[in-house]
C-alpha cells in the first residue's frame, strides 16, 4: 500500500522541528559548556539566562498580545526539553517562568497581564508559591494569610521550596483569605520582589538542580495592591491546580530532556569504550539496555506532547493526562539516567562525565510539581470519578 503523505497524525509541524534545531544549537553552544560548573559550584546559570533572553527563549509561552513569542504548549515543551538535555538547572528558567505566570494567564486581569508578562518578555523571571513547610502534598492546608486592608491586601506567612526564589521579579502566591472555607477560601496574588514586607530567606542545599536556587520566602505584613489579586477571592486554589494541569507536562518535558541527554552520552560512551577486545556497545546486554532506554524515552515524549497538545486545544479535563505524563516521564528519567550511570561503570560515578549529574537532576522530577504519589492520586480520582 502506498503511503499517504498528507497523513500527519503523529507528526510535529515543521516549525516545531525548526524550533528544536534552533534551541538545540543554542543549548549546545551556550548552555552545555557551563553545566558542569553550574552544578559543581551550585551557582545560578547566568550564561543560560543571558543566552535564553537574547534569543527570546526564556518565556516562549507568553502570548503575542503581551509581546511574547506566543509559542504553543508543545513548542514550550520542546524548548524546555532541549535545554534540559544539556542542563537541568537551566531548563527551569523557561519551565518556571511558565509555572509562575500560568495562573495569571488563565485567570488574571488584563492590566495585570500587561504588567507582569511584559516584564517576562524583557527577561525578568516569575516563580510559583504554593508549598509551605507543613503543607506540601496537602496544599490546601496552607497557613499563609492575606487580609484586606482598604484597597490593599496584607500577606503574612511563609512559602518554601520556591524554585528560582530570589532570582524572580514576580511571584504567584497562594494565601488563605477566608479560613472558614477551606480550599475555597484560598486566593492567588501576584507579589513583586520590591513589595514592602517581601523577604527572601535561606536557600536549600540540594541533591540536584543545584544551579537553580530553591528558597524559603517570608511575607511580613507584605502589602500588595488590590489589583494584584488573580481572579475573584476564593478562586486561588482552583487557579493553582489549573496551573499544574498546564505545567506538569513541562516537567515531563524536562524529564524527557534529561533522559535523552543521558541516553546520548551513554550511546557515545559505549561505542567508544572497549573491554574484552571490543566496544561495550557490541555486547547484547548493552544493546538491550540502550534499546529499553530509547523505547521508554519515546513513549514518555509522546505522552508529554499529547498532554501539552490537549492543554493547547483547551480541553477541559486535563487532570489525568497531565499527571500521567509528568509521572511516567519522570519515572522514565530516573530509570534511564540510573542505567546510563551503570553503562559508564566506575567512570559514570564520577563528575568526569555528566551522567551522575543527570541522575541527580532526574530525581527531583519525581518529586516537584506534585510527588508521583500525588500524580497517581490525581489519576485515580479521575478514573474512579
Ligand atoms: N483544576 C481546577 N480545580 C480543581 C482541580 C483542577 N485540576 N482539581 C480539583 N479542583 C477543585 C475541586 O473541584 C475542589 O473544588 P470544589 O470544592 O468547588 O468542588 C477544589 O479544587 C479542591 O479540590 P480537592 O478537594 O480535590 O482538593 P484536595 O485538598 O483533596 O487536594 C490535591 C487535591 C491533592 C490534588 C492537591 O492538593 C495537589 O495537587 N497537591 C500537590 C500539590 C503540588 O503539586 N505541589 C507542588 C507545588 S509546585 S513545586
């Protein structure tokens, strides 16, 4: 049977391929050379920020109406994936810029969008503040309070594990405005780093993604103008969960990128390394391991793009697919990077090669934007409903 050239059901658009080649070129030239140092010194990847800003890849998701690139959700995943392939820490720049503004894009006022998204287009960053020390998986148990004071809101409390905390200009902060109403008494606000009473606390010392600062934030009678609320009071928890429906695929994309980076390194190494008189890639054990790694990555990538495409189409019920994509891709990233270290043998356990960093970076993708146990809970609630 002759093939039908117009059948493009599982094919990306040409511009997606062009985008991938552009961001891959930038990542290999301007981000990869610093990845080891960024990790080793646990320092922010300034080179990556500069390169991403210069090329307009820092916040590709920002709609054209606000001066952005207006990249679709799949394109945004491709950018994150390609940066993650060389440096997990740097991929959190485009990823968290989306996380920190998605609630605003979905439910914020026009004026607020103009202000915040305009700043992102100029290269400033945004973060997302949901978790607290005592409210991680049980996010609705948060204690940070926001009380009305005339036209303003006064926020008191703290948030923790905030990615890019201290580097970002803007913070989407969820806080309780009506303690009687539980999840429906939580509101979302855009807080600016210069707002009175906004304090950046200590940074975490982490296993991986060491180049991306993870901070505790304090709100000490933090005064926020009334027009910085996102949507109506009481809608903040729904905005927070809706945001995650749109951004869990981006963590899946990060996981796919890290896994691909580890696979690429493992292919190159096993084709070069000789033992027992031949390359280790020619042993069937290695062939089967590499095949399994590539197979899993392919499945994860397809799931991530499917979930992103469904979000882009504006489908209503994204809970299952976005949780599934993030969960599956991050589990794959952990397996693939661990296998990559194994294929490198003793060398893989050293910092001479990038696979140990990739293994450490992969671990967080199973934890943040909701642990994979929470993803399974979200999936189960969706299928049992
Ligand atoms: N989009 C919009 N609204 C949603 C939603 C979604 N995806 N999922 C649930 N809601 C609504 C519910 O319908 C409910 O509203 P009503 O009371 O009006 O019906 C409200 O939000 C509360 O939902 P629910 O009762 O399911 O909340 P729970 O407290 O049981 O918690 C989980 C839900 C566990 C899913 C949530 O707390 C969660 O995702 N936790 C992980 C947090 C996380 O990912 N943290 C990482 C931070 S980013 S690094």
